[in-house]
């Protein structure tokens, strides 16, 4: 089995700028993360424009959908910002894709200590290979259907509706 990973940014891929003290985007961390994960499945990495999911619009979600539709792989993992992950999952879920699509991200950037990014990506890659076709969100050891997930900002977790 082969796996496609779409990197779209989000907290997962943010870098800390020591000069400004802010988080932003530079090169994606995903190639280094994949090397560290030591995946033994064939992986095709597709890097879309990196952005905070709060800045995503309809055109950005359409680009993600088009990438999923064009993918030859039956298992797709999308690294996405957590703030609007359910909205993107809804666009993909409504499209009736024939592949298994799993969205994941991080509450703490990969480059910062105690990040959940590495675990979440590994978890998402594993479940993407075993779940039935459909669209899911996989965060912090839990899997949610695209139409039954929300981010609880106060608790910093994902939960069913």
C-alpha cells in the first residue's frame, strides 16, 4: 500500500521566529518528520501552500479537494490547522471520495518541545491504511467521522458533536 500526505501548514508546521517572537511559516517540517518516523510504506508528499487554517478560504479547500481527487493512492493524510479542520473535513466528506482521507494536525508546533505533531502524524498514517473509505479526523489517539467532530477550544481537544 502507498500513502499520500498533503501538507497544508497549520500549527504542525509553524516555526518560531526568534527575532519577532512570533510563530510563522518557512520550509515545511514534514520531510524531516517523515525521516524521523521511519515509515516503511511508500509515501508521496505533496506540499500545498502552508497557511494557518484560520486564513483558509473556499479556494484553499477546493485545492485540497482537487489534490485528493487526483491522488492515485487510496490512503491520504492531510496535515491541517486545527482551528478549521472540521470545515475542511466537511468539504471533503460531502464530495464522496472513494479513498480513505484522514486529517490531522498539532496543538503544539513540531519544532517546540512536547509537541503532539509526531504522534498525531504517525497515528493518522496508521489509521489511514486500515479505515474504510471515507473522511476522518484523527487527533491525539481518537478518530472522528467528518460529520461528527468539533474542536473544544477551552479544553484543547477534539470531540464528537
